[in-house]
C-alpha cells in the first residue's frame, strides 16, 4: 500500500536548511495498522503529509498502491487523495460555515457523485457515529467529541483505501461510539483495506540515539523509553478498539453491544 524508499524532505529558508526526513524508508502492507511515535520535530507531520500527498519530497521514491506519486501532476494527486485517502485530523478541520451534513458531503461532491447517492452515504456515515440528530448543526454548536465524530464520518464516507489519522483515539467518546454502534449498511469494495497512521506528541516516550553510518557519518534516530513501551502497550489496546470498530462498520458486521 505504502512503499517509501530513501525519502528526503528539506525545508529551506534564506538562512536555515532543515532536514525533516533523511534517508527515510518504510513499507506498509495493505491491512496493516501502524503507529508513528516521536517527539516534536522528529518528522512525524512531514511523513503524514507526504503519505497523504499533501506535501512533496526532494529525493527518493514513493509508491502508493503501486503508483509512483513523484510522476503525478497536482490534479492527479488531488484525484488520488479524494478517491483513496481519508484524513482524520486532530484539530478536526471542519468548515465552520457548513453544517454537519455538508461537511461530510465535501469529499463526495469532489467525486461528482449523484445527489441521491451522496445523501444515502452521508446518512449511513452519520448514523454510524451517532450524529443523525445533529445533521443540520454547525461545528460551533457541537461538543469537541461530536466534532471528532463528524471528522471520522467524513473520512469514512467515501470508503477510502488508506486512512491517515492524527491522534484518532484522543476522545474516548469516539471509541465508545464505534464500539457500540454499527448500522451494518456500509459496503466495502473487494480488496479495500484500511491501514491507519497515528501521530503521538509525548516527547518523554522516545529518546534520541546516534547511529553510525557508513563513511564515518552518523544520524539521529529515536527509540522507545520505558514510558514509551508502556504507552505503546496502552495504545495497542486503544487501537484494537478503534480498528475493530472501523473494520466492523465498513465490513457490515455489527459488533456486540456493551451494557449501558
């Protein structure tokens, strides 16, 4: 699904050159769930933006679902983003002037779907996250947890092949909803799988370590601290609930309901 080889991303100003990613290689197979951890400034956001075709890179190769993205025009990358990638942003990125229905509708409009099909898909997505009663509310009229669920519905409504999620388990209300609700009406295209990427900001979970390169050069890498190992175990449990909820929704399987 994702195959990055020797990716370099350099940000330049008049006086400073910042190597956000250097010789970065990663391969994620379809169906994998991957957590990306590291302190601020370690390149997590840069990686997420490149993976989601929101940013370019200076050197290396990136194959997304077997397609070399470096050869694509801006229009072609926009088409792939809209058709294959669902984004769940930590800040939700909802459009304040649009109500819940229209926010979820945004990616479908760009696909040129018929109005009736869009309406059915949006209502299914909002039913899954438990927001059908808020369908005409604007973001300012929603709680933080409700805004998060709108963002999830928007990411899932187009049944993308890749979900990029920035701290999607931030609100436990979402986990509870995904664990208890499923309309059972989402249809998943054959072969469509859902890798998920998670960004974690807690700097005390990792620590830098210098690795010796060939020709005497060295590079800084990060390894988990004891606190990081503990948090990773907790995160894995959270992921299991999050991933199982999404997979059950998209596969049409209704999970067992918990006691209220």
